[in-house]
C-alpha cells in the first residue's frame, strides 16, 4: 500500500515545490552522492598511498641499515690498514667513514619514526656504534702518537672488540629490518588489492551517479514540461479567443505563471473592452483604410467631426472627403507611409457634409500583416486659426519693434549683439549687419578709454552695465559711427529664448533733446531766481510803502490799485519760490537740517502763519495739543502743514472747522492729519493730486488761487524725510490729508543733510 501511494505523495510534493527548489534538489542529490563518492574514494586512495609510502620507507630503512653495517666494517678495515701501513689514504678514509656514520644514524632515526620497538633498537645501535668508534679512535690516537707498544696492544684487543660489536650491530640491524622485510614482502599484494578496490568503486560510483542524474532529470523535466505545455496551450487559446484550460494547482513558479497569465488574459480582455470604449468615444476620427483606399472601419467620431455617420463612409474611398486641391499631396503622403518604418503625419483639409472645411492632421501607420492603413485624424482647425493669429501677432510685434522710438538690442550674457531694430541703426548710424556680432562695449564712449579686445575691460564694463541698468534705468554716453557722443537712458531686461539660454534686451533712449531742454530749464530757473525774484521783492516793498502812506496819503482809488498790484506781486513771488523749491527737490538740493523737535512748536508756528488767512475765510482752526517729538527739519514741516491747512481752509465752507491732529503709529513714525469738511476729492483724481500743476477742477485756479505746485512740494519734502503722504476723501463729505515722518531719536547727533537754510527760504505758500 505504501509503495503504491509513494509516487502520488512525491508528485504532490513536487507540485508544491518551487522550480528553484526542484532545481536545487536536482543539483543537490547528485552533488551529495558525488561528495560521498569522493570522500570514500579519497579514503581508499589515502590507504593505497600510505601502503606505498610504507613500502618505500621499509626499503629505505633496510637500505640505510645495510649502509650503516657496511660503514662500520669499512671503518674497521680502514683502521686495520692504517695500523699496518700508516698510510694517509687509510687515515682519510677512516675519518670520512667516522663522519658519515652519525649522519646515517640520524637518517635512520628519521625513517624509523614513532615505532617503539625500532626506537629501542635504534638506541642500542647508537650505543654499539659509539663504543666501536671510541675503540677505533683510541687505536688511531695510539698510532698517531707512535706508541708502538700501546698500538700493538690496542690492535690485538681492537679486532676482537670490533668483531664483537660488529656481530651485535648485525643482530640489531636484523631485528630492525625484520618487520620492514615483512612489509616489503606483503606490500605488492596489498597494493594490488587496493588498486582493484579503487577501480571497482570508481566504476560503480560513476555508473550510479549517472543513473541518479538521469532519473532526477527525467522526473523533474517530465513534471515541468507537462505543466509548461498547459501554459503554452493557454497562450494559443488566448490568441484564438478560446476558453483557457483549468487552472494549474500547486505553489511553484509554473502555477504562479499560470495565475499571472490568467490575470494578463483578464487584463487584456478589460483593455480590449476599454480600447473599444475609447475608440467609440474618441473625439478624433479613428479609421482603417485598405489597399484600395477604402474605409474598412471607422469610429462614431466621424459624425461630430465631418458630419458623416460611419455607415455612410464604410466602403467609400477616403479621398472622396478630401478637398480636391489637397488630393495629390495626400496620395503622395499615403504612399510614403507604406515604405516608412514608423508613423507618418500629414495635413490636409476635409470637406464636411455641409461643405464647410476642416483642417485635419493625419497620423498613419501601415500594417503589412493586415495590409491596411491605420489612421487617426485630428481636427486642427482651431490650431490653424491660432497659428494664423500668432503669425499676425508676430507681424504686428515686428512692426511695433521696427517703428519704436527707442533703440532695441538683444545681447547674450557675454555682451555680444545678436539683433537690433531700425531705431538702433539710425541712432548709431550703422546697419544691422555692422552691429550684430560686435560687443556692446564698442557702442559706448568707454571704448575710447578701454580696449574692447581686453577680456578684463569687457568684464568690468559688463559688471557696470548690469549694476546700473539691470531692471532699472541708467544713464550712459554712447558713440555713433561718426565718432560723436550722445547721452542715452538704458535699461536691461533678462529673458530666456526657446533654447533655454539667457539673453538681455537693452532698451536705449536717446535723451540728447531732453538734456538740452534740461539745460535750458536750468538757465530759465537761474534767470527766474536772479533776474525776477529780486526786482519783484523790490517792487513788493515799494508797493507796501505806498499802501501804508510812506510817500504820503493816497486817494482811495489809488490805494485799491496799489493793493491789487501788491497781492499780484506776492502771488508771483510765491509762484517763483514754488518753482525753485520743486527744482531743488528734484535735484536733491533742497536744504534740510534734521533734529529732534517738539511737534507742538511746529504746529504753533503753522497756526500763526495761517490763522489770519483762516479768519478772512470764516474758517476755525482746531489744532489739537500733543507732546510728541519728531526728527525732522522744523521749517520744512511748517511749510508742509501750512500748505495742507491753507488748502483745507480754501475749500471749506464758511463756519466750518479745519482740524490738525497727530499720533504715533507702528514703525517709529508720527502721523499728522489735516481734516476738513469741504467738497471732497473725486476718486479718479486722487492718483494725480500730488503731481505738478494739478487742480481738482480747472476753475479752481481762478476762483481759489494757487498754482498746483503746493502738494507736489509737500510730497517732495515728506519723502526727503523718509516718510509718506496721502489723502482719504469722499465727495461731499470732506477730506483728510495725512503725512508721516520719523519720531525723535533717543540718542542723535544732529546731522545736516544740506547746508543750513536761510530765513528767507521758508515761504508759506497759500496757493495750491
């Protein structure tokens, strides 16, 4: 019963084992047998080798024993000859033999090894040879000393003793070699038996090993090949769309492969279903065309894209839907697809059912197996329209660049000019091909001082250029082809081309005319300052004297005329002072002396300056007390507050109040607010309020007076303090002007930003 069930158990075990384990067993069983075989064979060979070594050693011991016996006799013979002849030949031979005997004894001792019996015999041999050599030595000494009587006496006894010792030596040597001669006689037979046993074992082992290997190989290959055939058959069934074989049992790799194959088959079925769903719901037209150019398959997207149902296109030649003008090129493209190794793309236009045109990008691939063309037709009408729009946009941009009033240069990181616009050509009096490729340094006046060919000079120039003009406007002097200098404003903007390399766009504006205007303006300001303000001041003084009666009483009519002239003179002087202040602010030359000052003193001085003006307009001033300290130029702050309060008074109704309040805000700043209840400021005008010559309404200059420079001056003064100014207003409900300046420093050494102002510089302008 057990024998019948064993193969089934082995088969079940084999199924549950992995292929790697089966392979391990396939290798391990023969390997273990080989190792056992080699171990036994090694033992047998070792025994044979030991037998050979034993025989060799026995022969060596016998040979060495015979040699020792012969040396002992030869020593006696040599001594006898020496005693009779006293010949040096016998003496030398004796000495040589005496030196050889200990060496042979040592060699014999090494051959004997650990054998106790032989070691005892060896000890006796050493004693006999030592005694014999001692007797022979005494005899030789007597002969060498010419003691004849002693020598003769020694000679008579020496031969007798030597013979006895020789007999003893011979007996001992026989005992020593007795066992060795037995070994020598038995050894050939033992060696033959060992050789025969090794040969038999070797043949049997090889045969058994081959049999085991083939049996294991046959068993494992049979168990694997059957299961692999099942997997192979499943692959053919999957290709033919047939049902797969039942799943394989077990936990080995073949069973796992079968599971993976079944999972793959399910995934392929799902992918096929999804592919059909994708094709059915694709927005692009997907179709196949046979060798005759007819549609053999097409998805439903043909209706949305072309207006044709798939059934209407099946069997029709595809060129029937192509615009007639595009047919020849389309046919050439289709023919090229058959000779291509991959996909080929081409474009044409398709005529829809409603005769409208669609731009289509075809992606085609030829299948030699199916003898058909598989195509995807993508609607690119919108892309074509975008490309046309882009081309038109590029053309517009090109025209804009060509007609720009500023020069435009594209340079690389090293400063080489890559492209220029027409304005740059006229600006530098060069053609574009003369400028492209040059270093930008050659277009500047610095090239007269430094060498364009010197890398260090170029690097220093580019560093200066980036520092002054990268993302900002810098002023430079350029050089045209005629060798003439001209001033420019230049700014650099960094950008990347499509290749990923960094480029810089240089915008160059020729400011020669503006420089000339600035020069003329400075001359005008100088003229106003020196040629107008002094006479006007004199005229004002004279009119004042006339008005107060210094030249005598004036008629009422004359007083009125003088008063009008005095007011106009004061207004003109204020305008001149405002213009001078604006110019100084822009040039950064307005005198400022910064120090810690009580804000209450500044407010009191401001109130004194405008109180009369407010009273004349029927407006009340509400200056709220404060203990705050500011770090500022007190005179300039008075000028700012007076301007703001004067404007508030002018635009406030009679009986209203103008409030001046202050408080400390975060950031170490003091905020001063001027609040009125006037008409307010429109939202659209707030951004322009602090610019030059700006009035809320055009009629304000005539009705209220002012030049529109006061707020611009206030802005410049506050900003020079490191502060800010602004307004909050609502039409019909009044306005609040505020400005912020730094609060007083705890420890400060008074620092003068500019030389101290003279008393006449603080002019209280009552006109916006």
